[in-house]
């Protein structure tokens, strides 16, 4: 599961390697009005007392915006207007209008608005701002508090791109740091992602709320970006740690690590409408409430960073004594299906269900198949996939009624390509053994992922799976 390739524009450079960097601190500059007089007068009446910015041990405040002013602070931010369809098949036009970007009660508001064209077709405008060429920096801790809108087709994001996108090459070679993304159709799940490389590589973390949603209240999203490691947090919960990335031009050697994340980046925020990942709005989407609210953005830096870092060597999982790379394949252990060890059960995009290990089987029952094949999903990651090797996947399965499931071996950290293509398998009420073989033709990957996908097609019959194996064959 992943969004389509993002193609963004930028410009200016700072590259450092093989030395220790020392940074100074600067405070936020004063705020100036750039809106119409009527908007300024209205916003001034709502202006709130300036919020003090808290200290963080080990860091100095580099810059921040608490959005306490009557208008957007143009010493920090610039509008980033774009026509509809600029990227990801999104529907919105990003404007410079103060109906799409404004401050209110100490918050920045990015608002999506639905109108119509002269011929009656739906037309959407929204807001996107960026700190490019005003508050660019290399390495640090970014902390932002935000409340997202709920609604099909709404897609808020806080993310970072390099100031000079062309230095290592256009996306994804240039790198991208996504601090937060939430789909308006699934506001219990937030995503943190890093993009890099050619071919496109990515690593993603998620944080699922067990109560409430990211649309109910403000939540804090942060990233700690260091020369050899990037760590993401949501409400101080670690969601993803990344220290293995690369970039290269096709046909050439990889650039020295830690490229591409050793150059100036900038912060940007937007509220997209529609697109390849969230899908388009529908009749349930309430545009009166389509507001992405940001309480603050704070950027900190340490006094210095050691840039003398080396790329870690890949560690490949060892098979069990019988040659099986799947751990707990016979479900003898009633393990935690919510952690990141061995098996994990996942729900996305409207999928509703539960999984339980019993009688040496995993039993997956669902009441809503959701809108995507992966809406109801059982996975086991960290499978060693080595170029030139052949593999066999086998498992036993049945269901309470005849139905289909989809099996694949994916590459979550290599652009979600498929080593074993998505394969629809019909299963019956009788337990049977199913076998698939494939040859690994891509570069070595220590994080292949076996997936059983049971969503999208309205089939909710309970599925029983056991005796799962992935083994290397001659």
C-alpha cells in the first residue's frame, strides 16, 4: 500500500560530509500582514496572546511559528500556488487567497473549498505554504501540532523537501521527509514516511489510535533528523527509525551515504483534495469542515552533529532449522498481532475485523471489507530476498464460505514492488494447501513481506490459515 510518486519543485543548496557541523540559533522574525485590509481587521480582533516556545533538552530553538499573528508570517512562509493535477492526480488548485490560507485563534488554517465551474463541474481550491529559501536548514528536530479534517478525499500533510531538488536529481532521488499524513477517510491512522533513491525506496511507519481520532483534537508530530538516522514520533510515540537509505542516478554508483539527506531541507504544509492515494471526494465529504488546523511549527537544532557516519550493513534473517523463513508459521505461539514482531494484523480504509490465534491457526474474521485490497491484511516482514534466488511460498487455508484472498511478497522499503506478484487465490470450506514459486530478480532486500489481503471485494467470510512457509529452493 502506498501513494503515487510525488513530484515537487524547489531550489538552493548546502551539502556537508565527513566533518562535524556547528550551528547557531535564530529566533522567529516579526510578522507582517499580507492579506486584505478587511481580513487583517477581522483577524486582528481574534489575535491571541503570544505563545511561549518551550525548550527541549539538548537542542536550541532555530525558528518557530506559533501562528499568533493576524496573518501568515511572510518572513517564514511563502504561498505555493499550483494548478489542479500538479501531482498525484489531485483535484485542488493551491491559491494565494486568504480564504484558503489564514490564521484564526492562534492557529493556521488551510481550508479546502468546493465550488463549480461555469459548465457546472466541481472545482476545488485549497492552501499550501512552504518555508523554502526563508527557513531552510540541515539536521534538527521539527515539532508540529495539528488537527486534521475528516472526509473522503481530504489529505493533509506536513513534510519536507530539499531546497535544491536538482542536486541529487528529481524526486525521489532528492529525498523526502514526510512528518505526517492522514487520510480523511481513515482518521484513526497517521503515517510517517521517508522517500529516497532510484529505484524509488521508501520506509513508512503508522500510528493507529485505539480511541478518538486525529480529527477530534490536536496531536503532536515530530521528526529527529540526524546525519545517520531519522526518527519519527507521534504524540511522543516512536513510529519509525530509519538509518539505511541510498540515492543514485540510473546506471551509476550510489552517492556517498548519507546522501540525499545531507543537504538543506524546508518545511511545507498542505491540504490536498483527491488524488491517487486518498481517492476523490464524494457526497459524504463536508467541505464546511474541510480545515487543516496547525497550532505550531517549531524547529530545533543541536550545537553540533557528527557527520562521519557509515551506512549500516544489511542484516538478513536466518531461516529456522527446517529452512522456513516464516517465524511462527504454524501459529503454535499466541503472539501479539499488533506489534512489529513476526505476524501483524492490519486494518485500513474502512476495513473492520479481528484476528485470533487458536488451535495452531490464525482466524481472521471481518464485518467490513473496506475499500482497498489491503483494508484487511495479515503480514510478516523481514523476509530475506536475494537477487538470483528462487523461493517457494506454501500455506494451508480455508474459509467459512468460498471466497478469494490475495497473496503476494512485497517490498515495503523498495517502492512496494512485488517479488511475488499479487495473486488472487480462491479458497473453499475445505482446508487445502496452496503453493507459489517465484524468482527474485531485483537487488538484495532484507525486508521482503509476505501479505495475505482480504479486503475490498465485499467478501467477509472468516478465513483460517496455518502451516505458512517461505523457503529458498534451487
